[in-house]
């Protein structure tokens, strides 16, 4: 205790680190695992406990004490979700493992689309035979056979040639209404192409956007940032449409009564920024279907002052990757600043709970994936390196969107004459 009180620098560092942890929403798991050398068992606990996302609107699933088992969930409450079993760097094993765990914790039924021989081989290799047979017998898991899958390094347009690839069949299940949402950790370009070809865009939406959830000061209320990589070059009308999509998602799924929409810019004044920002500001200021809160500077993205932040895909992706680097630097600083030897062990004992919370909030696996908004179906894009925890988190996100009728409200966008007028106005094209 004497050591802890005298080392004010360390206590101050941890205090500020806890407040700053929200500045790194989706840090790579390999970097996050370095915290394990500071707290001997933090890494194994974070990897095995499959904690629910703190921003999940399904309140009954929140809290680390929740150990809901499959038998506690009524079959009538289960929703069908289609999963691209061949998407991911190490598919299908880790994807199937995550699906089986999700079935135990979430009210889901899963149509697992993949190459039968490879899937059954993974079942044997990973020792999942008992769980696989139980889930199949209970009607909670259905294996849907597919043809050769789309590789992570293939061009997006390959989905036109590989018509029976797992990503295409997964989209078809959503289009036919046999699944309410889909998830894939595969080739993101191919997923977007397949979604556009198979599901189609929502009427009134020119370009789909990828929306990522970043944590804020309030751990229960994230900020939705879009686009974070789908559209490198944007027109003002695209950002206007992103705002409409984000507004509906934030309201319906994240349960924000009246989302505050911000436009990412270099200053708060409406005259600031490049031509894209200035013209977009004019469109959003005149939009009556949402609450435009003005320009959002980079330092305000995680402040909690905005519920949705819109930007072009190039800027959004840079922002996303920058936040990941902040998280890695933060954990490296913690490792470097904690003393070695006996004093370090004593100090770590006092700081253990803080470090666990920091590690959890920086772990990209706790966020699972991003949403592809603007297509005629619910699509969740996962990390290529996704393992069981990431899959469970992503499926929770898909379930949240499917169970809140978000697609019904998104379809209403096409019925507004204002959308059509702004879309074809020469000033906004």
C-alpha cells in the first residue's frame, strides 16, 4: 500500500488510461494480448469468458454474470441467421465454434453455409462433434452445402463466377426470407459486391456504407461512425444518405430516442472544411428527418456529444486504423511504466481490475464486426482473423438489428419525396 501511494505517476497513468481507453474501439487482438504480461491471467480470462457487448440493447444478455444456456431460451424466440462458414482466415473451424457458442447464449438458429467436407473435418479436428450433433438434433443449427468459396485474396467480382460460393448462398438465404440477417468474416469486397448483386441497394440509397461502433465516455452508448471504408470518394448526397441510414440504426437498434448526427470536419463552424464538407453541411442542415448537431471535430468523435458521425470512407478508415494504434501504444506504455520485480507484482495486484477493464474495452473481439448499411438486408462484416469470441459478438449484433425491425424503417426512406428531390438536385450531385 505504501508503494502504491508513493508512485503517484503510475496511479495517475492508470486513471487517465481508464478514461482514455474509449479512444481505441477496435484494436487488433494480437496487440491487446500484450496486457497479459502485466496481469498474469487477464489474457486467458478475456479470451474465454465471452462477455456480452456493453452496448447491446438486449439488456437481459448483459453482465458478466449471465451464463444463459440453450435450454433457458425458448425455441419460439429464436431467429434464423445465415453464416458464411467459409469466410475468414481460418474458416470454417473457428467460425463454427463461435456459432455453437452463440446458440447457447443467444436466441438464434443458424444456417451454417459451407463446403460440407471441410466443415465436417473441422468438427472432428476441433472436438466439436458432441456440440455439433446436439445443435443439429435440436434444430438450432442447419448445415447448408456450398461450392468452392471466395478466397480472401480474390477480386470482389469473383462472386459473379462462383455462383454457389458460400457468401452468395448466405445472401440468398436472406433474400428468400429464410434468414433475417447474415454474417461473414470473409473477403469484405466480395461481401459488399455479393450484397449489392444479390440483395440490391435500398431504394433512394446510391452507395452502401460500412458503419463501425466506437466506444465513448459512456460505456453503454457507443457512437456509430460511417463510412469507414466502403466508399473512398464521396459526393455530398452520399454523406446525406449515410446520415439517414445511421439515424435509423442508432434509433432502432441502439435505442437512442433522437440521435445527434455529426459531420466529421476540421472545425465547428459551418464555413470550415473542404467543398465536400461545406456542401454536405447545407444538406444536413435542411434535413427534417434527423437531428443534425453540426460539425464534429476529430477530438469530439469519442466525447459522447454525438450518436452518429458521418464521413467519407477514406477518412473513416484512417480514423479507424488510428484508433487501433492508440490502443496498442496505451498498452505498451502501461507495460513500460509498471516497475519490474517484487514491487511490480504488488502494484499489479492493486491495478488488476483496472487493467482487465482496459483490456476488455480495447479488444476488437468484443465488438465483433461492422454493419453494411444501405443494402436490402441485414449484413454484418467480421474481421478476417475472427475467432469464437468475435463471432459471438457479431452474431449478437446481427440479432439486435434483426429483432428491432430496422429494415422496415429503412424501407420507409424511399417513400419520402424529400429523399428523391435531394437525390436528383443538381447542386448535390
